[in-house]
C-alpha cells in the first residue's frame, strides 16, 4: 500500500492507495497554521488512522508547500510560513520513526501529471498549483526538475506582468513587494473581496456568489483570471527570481 500526505497551507490531506493507483481511503483536516509541531503530530495521527482503517502498512511520501535546501535540508520558500527554516524532514523522521520521502508539492504534481495525467507523452510538463498559495513545478522526462536553486518552475515570486496604475505592489511574506502570489493565490482573491466589502469570505463562497449572479464577485473573478493568465503567459519557465536568503 502507498500512503501520500499533502501538507498544504489550508489543509492536510492523506490518501491510502494500491500501487496501481486505486484509492482505498482519504482523510482530511484543516492545517494548524500557527502550530508547526501540531502539524507534525497531525501527520503522524493521519498515517496511523489510514493504516488502522485499512488494516495495512504503507510506504509514506509527503508533499510540502516549499523546498528543502539541499545541504541543510531546512525548508525554504514555503507559503505556509510556519515551515520556513524548519528541519521538516528530520522532524518527520523523528516523529514517525519510519522510512519516508519529503518533496515539494508542486514537483510531485508535475511528475504525477507527466507519468499518468494530462502531461502523458510530453517530455516537459509545467504544472501549476493555485490554492491558499501559488506554486508550480517542472517535470522533464517524467521526473521532477529541481533546478540549481531547488526552485525549478516556481513562479510565485516573479512580479505580476504588465501591472497598471491600480496594481499597487502588495507586500509578500518573502520580504519583497508585488510577487505573483500576492495577486493569484486563493488568499489574494479573498483579500480582494474583503477590500471591496469589508467582509471576509472564503474563495469557494465568493465563487458561489458569482455563479448566483453577484456582479461584484463576477468582476473580481474576471480580474483574477486575467492576472493568472498574464502570469502563465510570461512566467511559465524556471523562476527568474530566486528565493531571498534568510
């Protein structure tokens, strides 16, 4: 049995599956965004629950919203800032006490699509994740391509292309301003709605209002799609800007 864990900024999701890809069981919990140690415990509990409910033991792979620096193995570039500078791999090893693999979630996504998804038959696959943050990965020959800075394909810290006078650069957690993530992530979409209404709604609820005919939500959605399209049209290549030193 194979166990995959997606540690994201909004949720931690685990799936148990057969080697041929058939799904056996899926579990999901909200991410404890300000509790790194709590997330480590949650992952351990989720793996234990998957194995208990299926009655089987599986190999474990974990995708994280950031990269592991090759020498120190500390996390960098994570939109979930609680991961930054943390020895994620070592802490998971200590907590789980079993063999596991930890990789960037977008790299895993790109490799998956290249092997048995939308990218089958293509030598180079560029895959984008739009969630609470924004990320991307590249697969070459069916394998993830990290690049020299372990950020191959990452576009979220590139600037928004062709901003107009209304696009005042927004501060990013990386310490810079105007990064794509501040415009095209789910949290950015929610922040746009809040700026216009002084009301906080999750992206799913905003889209539901748009589909029900809400004019403002429709305008915000069109603007969001335009920003994503501009980013994809000009930045679908290894990141022009590397993660800043910390």
